C-alpha cells in the first residue's frame, strides 16, 4: 500500500508566530490512506485545540473503524460525532461555540477517492494538467471569510461529500485557506509538481516570508492504484461445493489437497496445477475475503524461485487463483524417515534466510516457517526446496495472532509481541534443529498452551555429526531471549557463509566453567601456582 503513494505534509505559522492554529496529518492503515487538514478558527478561543483534536479523532477512528463499515458511513459518522463532542463541550465551558475548526479530509481505498469538507479549507485534484477543486466552500458569499459551517459551530453539521476514481499520476492537494488565499489556482496548478514543503515555502516567499494566515498543505501523488482493491471488487462468485470431476474454466478437479477441500489438484490440457478457493464463509465475511485477496495478490507478485509460481487468471468465472504443481514431498514427511544430512541442512538454512530476505523487500514475513510448508523437489537431478503457504504471509511487525504454529513461535510471540526478523529467525532455527534431530528444541507445543521455555539440549547430543559451528548458529537462532538471538537475517547468513568466524554458543545462564573452560583452567593453574609459592615461602621461612 505504501509504495502506491508519495505523501508530503508541511505547514508554517502566520507572520513571525512560532505556532499556528492549523493541524494536519496523513496516515496509511492497511488498505486505506487518510489525509486531513484542519484550520482552527482564529476568532474562536479554542480554534487551534479544536483543529488538533479533530485530526487525532478522525485518524484514530479510521484506524479502528469496523471492517463492515463503508468509507461513506465512516466519514458521515465520525464527522457527526466529533462535531457534537466539540459543540457540547463549548456550551458547557463557554456557553457559546468556541471549539471551532474547518475540516477537509480524503480517504483513498483501492482506486476510489472519498472526501468531505466543512468550512473553506480546499481540496484539489490535478489530472492531465487540469486542476479541479473537489471541495465546497461553506462561506457567506464569494470572497468572504465568514463561515456558514464549521466543526463545533452548531449542534448538527452538513459536510460536503464527494467521490471519484483515481488514476496513476493524479496529484491531490489538501490545504488551509492560508495557501489558497496567497496563490491563485493557476499558480497552484503550476507548482503542484512540488511537494508540500516546497509549495508552502513558495507561498511564503511570495509574500516576503510574512504569511497573513497559518498555511498548511498535504500533497498525495498516486503512483499506482491498489490492485488488491480492484481484485476484491470483482463480481465473482465463491463456489460453495466442489467435487472430483467438476470442470471450472477448463480445469478439471482431480482431488482435494487439504481437509477443508478448498485447495485442489486440477488438470488442464494434460498439465497439473494447484487451484485455491477462498473459504465458503468469505461470501459473507468481508475480512475473510480481504485476507484471501491479499493472499492471491502476494502469490502473484512474489516472482522468485523460492516459491511456487502463481497466477490470477484474467477471465475467471469464480474466485480462485492457480499455482504451479510441485511434485515431491514435504520436509515433514522426509523427517519422519530420517534427519537431513548436514550439507543439505546448511543449504536449507541459506534457502530459508534468502527467501525471508526477499520477502522483507516487500515489508513481508512468511509467518509460518515449518517443515510442513517446505517441499523437497528435484531440479536437474538435484534436490531443492520450495516454500509454500501464501496464506500465512503478513506484513512485518504485524500483531496478528493467526500467523504461526505454536512449536515454531518465538517465546515473545506468546506474550503479544509483533512478528519480526527475530521471530522468523527463531522459526528457522526450530526448523533446522528438527531437521537434524527429528525433535523440537522446546518440545511440541499445543495450541492455546502457555509454554515454559527451558534451555534446549545441544544438537550434538542427538546428532554427533553436526559441526560445532553449525550447532552454535542454530542454538543462537532459537535463543529464548531475543536480545541474545540474531536480530537480522544477514547476521545469521554471514556466519553460515563464514564458519571460521562463528562465535561458539554457550547458554547465557551457564556457569563460567561451562562457557569458557580454558580460561577457568588457566586462572585455576595460575592461582594454584601462586598458592604453592606462598606455601613454599612459608615453609622456608
């Protein structure tokens, strides 16, 4: 979502003032972008405070808005509520409206632009060299500064709402009237290629850095529209029942691959594919549909050899996406028979780290690294790995509880910590420990269990063939304390590629004798030698 926009925001107080009555902010939340400019009414006793409160109120409410609410309903409800709050507070405190501010807000969802304004802070759209004013000035008459509407002015408010499509290269400007009163629309049009900082400073320079009013601006450049929203808005049915032999868009269903029968092996023109459908409940549950669309979009755009190739057919008659069929077995199936050889385990470690680093370029993490999600297949006669399950992929630093399998979760995840490189490294470490020992470092953890983590047994206790340096890397990856664990994929990858530079691992709670026996024996020898000298001196004396 973030890569779809270029956003800038800036403001200057009027004249030589250090602070002004304007407030502004822009944020991106999941699948929407929100930008707000409020111009506190200068003649009111509490205009500046009202402006700040409205910005914060709108941002906080859009961040946590009910997923079932449309953008239109959200705008109407939030504006109505904050207006009532400020108006009632004014009457209680001053017996007249004094918490007064204008409001201009835009919300971008997919390829749609939603907006509303109360007062005279304008909103513009620049498209194909044509500047259009999208907002409506609530003023007494043209060229008047007397507002007919403002947030907090009366018990009820009637915002001006608008809605439009957006296109790549569109540029949106929200500003206080401090900018539009200094610059003509022609000047705004010519300078809108600049960011908000340059635009406001240009206006200030025009009046010799003596702005007659507080001046604020937010610019939003549309780099590309959100393809996920376009996919979500497609009018496609979700198949309720699926059975062997069904024909869908030329693909014949051969057999379900998982128990819920929403992932199938299919065939078309003699070639096998994997076809994945959304859960049945997604037909009524917007959140489930969003999750599936995001999964399909990630599967399509992650074009790297770490993952199966995936496509979203353009002419689908139902909701699904396709992946290449990879013949082979999961790592979990292989480990039921025997541990992985050392060299293959080292290759697995590098594969998982490089795949994770690739995902990080998109601000993503896999979220459920484990042997069940790793397929061992053959390419040119050599065994290679593939990482599957696009459904678990989430944004890094997510707090989602649906990502991960208990036995592979870092201890801090059980306490509500977000997903990070460190927690992914822990899952990689557990996978490697299991690959070499057929055991979990902290035992098998059941769902909803609140596990107690105790130091694991050394890997060489189960597998003497594991080199000391490789054991140290894995034990450091599964460290209970995240501060003692690798923080970044690159750190672990460096030591894998440079075994001679790998630091020996010792349990931080172990005794000095366990951690550095050579040093202990050296000092013990020195102490014993000195004691003997003292005894000899005493005897001779």
